[in-house]
């Protein structure tokens, strides 16, 4: 899988998870709990990213979490939020991103639109 495909999949998973968190605040706490567990046994080098995730989740800074910038990509590599997705939804996104490798941007837009629609 190429980086562009990985980024597309990661962003689609992120958008879906954020859509769920917008409608169910308890999911935000699940992600915060996961970050706390990671702090006990994950490399200290990724601590700045975990700290940024704590801020994003507490402040609901979804724009940064969904940014297609280099920083957004870095954050998604240390993201705790896909854990809130139901398994079937996660697998649906993985299957879709595998199936549409030639159109990752279209796929990202589709999943972001779906996630935002679920949240409203």
C-alpha cells in the first residue's frame, strides 16, 4: 500500500470516528482513556503527539484532526480515535479504500461527508 492510500484510509477512518464522537461524547472519553494507557507503555518519542491528541479531544478541534496537512497526517499516525468505530464500520472503510485505490481523494470526501451527516 502506498502512502497516499494509507493517508486516504487513515483520514476516512478518522472522519468516521469523529462523526461518531460528535454524537456520543462518551466516545471521546474512550479515546482519552486509550491515550492514558498508551502513556504507560508507548515510546516517549510520540508523547508530543499524544499530548496534542488530548488537547484536540478536550477542545473538540476536529479541523486539525481532519487536516490533510503534514501535521494532520502525523497526528493520524498516533490517533486513538479509530478505536471508537464499530468493527463492521471500520472493515467497511478498509474494504472501500482497498477497492478504490485509484480514487483515494473521492473516497476520503465520501467518508467525511457521511461522517459529518451522521453527526448533524
